């Protein structure tokens, strides 16, 4: 079954059973002293079905098993490239897996361009070219989005965004995934370059909370002066701190 056929069947199933399909989103923020990334996470296995279908667990399990529903949810996945760059990929499982394979291959085959530091513009161009090549020579379809981000003391922040048509653009800050357009409008009104990373993450979380009707978990990554320019997952240590600040600021 091709990827296109799976998506078509999945969309018909969604309409037939009135399934509530949610997808994840992320924001990448360029600030005074680094890059901050927040990903809004969802639980695709528990929240995908509305309440009435929970009454029939067998039907739920059969649907999930037969049509691989959990792998067809668009999610945001963040990984490091080297020690000081981040890649955020939004898409279904197969899209995310293929993009990470492409990036690994690009770095390996073009090592001279990415030593001692990774040139994000060259990397964005290579990714764009490789995905275009793949979609024209196989049945692979790319309907996702990609963001690349880095920061260092000398050059400051760099963010590149690759859209579903495989064109890349440079941004100061950007959103990836669900609700991207309204989030980008709000990001454009704020001057994150005058804020610290921690301040920008607080403001970014407020925006994600405004755009979400449901409760959600989130992951935080920083590349900044405090991390000495290194990619660092702050989800365990930092989430509670900025969440408390957002709650305090709400009153």
C-alpha cells in the first residue's frame, strides 16, 4: 500500500468514524543569547478517539492495528546535528524517518562543508535537493516541514525553514506544524531578539497555550550561552520553571 493510499484511507476513516485527529506543533525562537525550541506534544494512542469509541476497546484496537493510525499522525521530532545544531521535523512517521536518513547521508558524504561547524544554509539546500530528487524518482511523498537552527557567540542565531514544497527560507523565529500560520503571525509581533532565551521560551509557551484548546505536554530544547552553544534537551529541568512563570503572569 502506498503512502498516498494510506493517507486516503485514513482520511475516509476519520470522516466515517468522526475521529478527532490532532497533530503536534513547535516554535523555534531566536533570542538575544541563543535559540529556544518548544514542541507541543500529543498522545496519539489515547487522544485520537472521541469518548464514545472508548466504550468499544476492541473496535479501537482493531482500527489502530489495521490502518496503523498512530504512525499516520503528524508529529514534531527534534534531534541534534553535531553538538550545536537542531533539526525539527514535522510529519508522519515515514516522513520523519526518511528526513533523518537523508540528513545523516548528507553530513557523511559532504563532510568538508560541515567541519568544524555545520553551514545551515548549505545543509538546507542539500536537504531540499535530496527530498525533491526522492519524490521524483520514487513513490515517497513529503507533506511535512523542517526547521534547522543553531547559535554561536560570534554569528548569533540562524534558523532555516523548509516547507512541504521543499523550498527553504531564513527566519528570525518560526512555527512548525499545526496552527503554524496563526502562531507565525503572533511571533512576528514580538521582538524575541531583545529577550533572553528563557524569556522568549516563556512568551512562546503562552502563544502555544493560546492556540491549544486542550491540555498538552511540551518539550524544551536550548542552544545558547548558558549551554555554551551546545544542543541541550531541557525538558526535565526547565519545563516546570517556565510553566510556573506563565501561570504567575496569567494572574
